[in-house]
């Protein structure tokens, strides 16, 4: 008889798998479904990066086990990128861990730092992978509401003293998934103070760090004075270089935390294929115009989508970064009932906000991962349901 370990019960089920199932059922009926529910970049990896992998795959050095914690050249490449982009100095030996995508590190950091009975402060709404690590560590989550009136930044003064006292780890994520909010340097400075006062480690998830709109470049948490003493930043090539399938990410910052993450990574995975590491290094050190044009493309899509929303009377605030739009559902609907309606009656997939936490109720998330024409068509189809007044 197979008996799952107790920790398996704490793992959140894949809420969005249900959504994919419902969308596939519509597609199977022959419907032309526009999927704005997922977060998978729709563009290919720039060709110079693909060509580097093709060439590097033939190098016999990479056919053996890679070195523990990865190749030095990739750690140097990401340190160079941070220096150029943010003015942040990182010691490639001690302050950089190479990950299988940001996701693995975001789960592993909880295992590195949390014991049963410890508290982890988690944004609500937020990226569900934070929950998984906390569940695997057998620790407790305390949700920090992200409210529209606070610009979707958590109110650190509102954290209950008994939770703050038991807290060992705090997640933050800007540019934010799902709300599209961006953080201010003042907020990060407050977060460092909170971490120092409460002995809490900060995990800054910077997955959308490259995607900022209206001329605003998102700030890195590591630019904050004192940040490296209290935290690490998770950085990934998935969105910045359209490399989601390659699984390349990093933990950067506090040397003690980085060393724990390196150790746990080594036990699970050893390290990434060397050819991928070489191509990833080229992504980081080669021409960066691909990143600028990607951001410009998302901004133009965002603007086209918001013009269309305005025409149908769907009022919402524009995201400042990431590739997500966070829109309120009309009166009388929950995020799930609204998502079901637009799927069944308009053949458009949107992600129900409740899948990101209780405070996501009342909203849906739309991804800017289809062409402008398809985004506009999706909004027009929703407009025809007559739920909004133009
Ligand atoms: N963090 C956030 C907020 C995300 O939305 C994602 C991916 O969708 C990730 C991290 C993980 O990125 P990856 O594992 O591809 O680096």
C-alpha cells in the first residue's frame, strides 16, 4: 500500500491545471480559444543564444558531470550584468548560486531556513510556488495582504507582533505577479529595516526585473543599503531572454544563504548542462537590445489592451511592470465564476485571482503573451457579453 508522507498533504494542488483542463475542453470542441491565463512567454529565444547552445553541445567537457554549483564563467556573467544594470557588486564565488530556474531556489530557500513552527511571511495575492516550499519545510504561512490602495505593497507595520517574532523568511516579488505593481526604493529600505529588527531573511523574487514600463526601470532589492546582509534576490533568464524552457536562474546576495542553496541544489541536481550554462552566459554578456525590444513589445501590447478595455468600459489601473494585467471582475461575479463565463461564452481564458490567494478574489489576471490583435480581440469578445458599460 502506498502511503504518502504527511508533507505531501501540505503541497498546494495545481489550481491552474484545472484552468488548462477547462480551456482544452473548449479547444477540443473546435473553439478558437484565446489563452490569456498562462504566464508562458510567446516569443522564441534570440537566435544568437540558440546558436551558442548548438555549438557548445559538441564540447566533450560538458558531457561529464558539471562542477558542483556550476561553472565560474556563468557566475561571473551574472555578476557583470548586475554591476552594469544596477551598480550592485557581487562576489561570483560566494554570492551567486546557479539554479534550475528561479522556481527551484524559491522552493529550496524555505527548506534551508524554516523549521516546523517557524513563520514565513508570504504576499497575498502571490506566486503559488512560495507556498510549496513552506509546506515542504513544515512551517507556517502568514499572509501579507497586497491591497490596491497601498500600490500592492505589503504594510509591514500591520504584521502581527507574534507572527513577526516567529518569522524567519519573507517573500516579496516586484515587478509583481499577478498585480503588475512595481516597488519603490523606500519600500525596500523599510523591508531591510524590518528584516534587521526581526531577524528575518528576505527573498526578493525579481523574475520580471527586466520588464518595466513608461520609462521606469524596476529597481533591484540588492540596490538597497544593507540588502545583502539580510537577503537574496532570485533572478531568472526565463522572461528577460525568452528562455523559460531552458531553466536558468540564480540566487544572488547573502553569502550564507547562497551557500545553503548551493548545497541543497548539489544534492538534488548537481548543476545545469554546461552547454546551457555557456549559452546563458552569452545571453547575459552579449548584446542586450533583445531585452529592450521585448520590454517595448510588452508595453505596446499593454497599451493596446488598455485602449480596448476603455472602449468596452472595463476600468482598471495599468501595470507598471511584469507582463500581467490585474483587472477587477464585474459586480455579482467571483473571480472563478467570471473566468468560467468568459471561457464558455467568449472563448477567452483568464486566470481567476483567487488562485493567487484569498486577497486575489475579485480580480482576474490577463497575460500580455499574445499578439496585440489577439489581445484586442479577446477584450472585444468579453465586451460583447454586456457585463460592462462603455
Ligand atoms: N517567480 C515568479 C513571480 C514567476 O511568475 C515565475 C514564473 O512564472 C517564476 C518566479 C519562476 O521562473 P523560472 O523558474 O522560470 O525562473
